[in-house]
C-alpha cells in the first residue's frame, strides 16, 4: 500500500494537466483493483460545466454532462449532504427518489455502473467534489475492500482533489487554502506531532484556543481529522513552491 500511495503522490506532483491527473489516479485505482472510477468537481458558477475525470465509458460521461445529470444524481445529492464516505447501490439506498433519478440510475446501470463507494470532498473552494469507485455488481471483495480501506481511499481522494483544483483552475489565489495565519500555525505544529496543550504553550495561547483553531481548520477544509487537514496544507505549500 505504501508503494502504491508513494507512486500516486509522485505522479500527482509532476502532473500538468487533466490527462496527467487521470494517469495518476488510474494507476492507483488499478493497483487497488478499483479500476472503474469517476472524479467530479462541481463549479462555483452553476452555469459552467463540472470537471470530470473518469474511466467510465465515454458514451456515458458525455451523456451525463450533456444532460447536466449532476443536478439530480442521487449520489451527488447524498455527497452534498454529508462529508462522510458512503456506499450506494440498488439495495443499499433508502432515500426516496424521483422518476428522473430512477431513469438516471437505470441508464448508468447499462454501462456497468450499479454499485459504488463515494468520497465527498468539501474544501470551502466550491460546492462539492467527489471521487467514486464503481462496480457492475455487488461483490463481497469490492465491498470488503472499500469498507476496510475507507480512510485510505478518503486520503487518496483528498490528495487528488487538492492537485486537481490547483492545476485545473486558474482563479486568482487558487493555490491558497482558506485558513487564517493562526490556523496554519496550529496545523503545522500538529503535523509535527504536537498536542493542543503543546501547541498552546508554543504559541502562548490556551490548549482550548489551539484546539479551536484546529477544529476551525478542519471545518474550513471539509475534513474530519487533523491529519487530513495537515495533508491538504502540505500539498498547498508544495504547489506554491513549484
């Protein structure tokens, strides 16, 4: 797993465009036996097209974008409502669906997209991004893998999104994270293994204030743990240096 992840990071670091990014995520997914995937990033401006990097059949992805299915896709709807990774499929979903959503899923199933595991990404820079690994049937190996490696796949998605957002968008300040100077300081010390108490002593603030800054940073970056937040910060810094 370490070798796969390191190769993935190396490919991301040298990626220049969507083709390079696709190569990086394709190699990682294939090594994990999760070859069918789709990364979708919704734009800030609803009138523009989302970013889609995928190994899904081109006929399906073209049809999906042409019909603006991201507006009704039940997987995207679910991802918008929660930052936690989730599994989905014919007998796994409990939310009621509209006739249009049923039609969308029926069409997707014809292209072998019937079950999946989706990692939502809420980073404060746009409405949503999500990385989905899909399968044409509900197999025990697929379900066992995504369940036992959910956090690894979440980190992979965060790394990929951080690079994709910076390399595929041209917004002013696009390489910066929405963090205050104090939040960055606290994250940097946390990445070195310092506790909230130790960070407070170093920075001359209380442990509760330090913990509050870390919580705020996680909330702004749309992640659950300090480790994930620190990864996004490190990635952003590396991008600014390149």
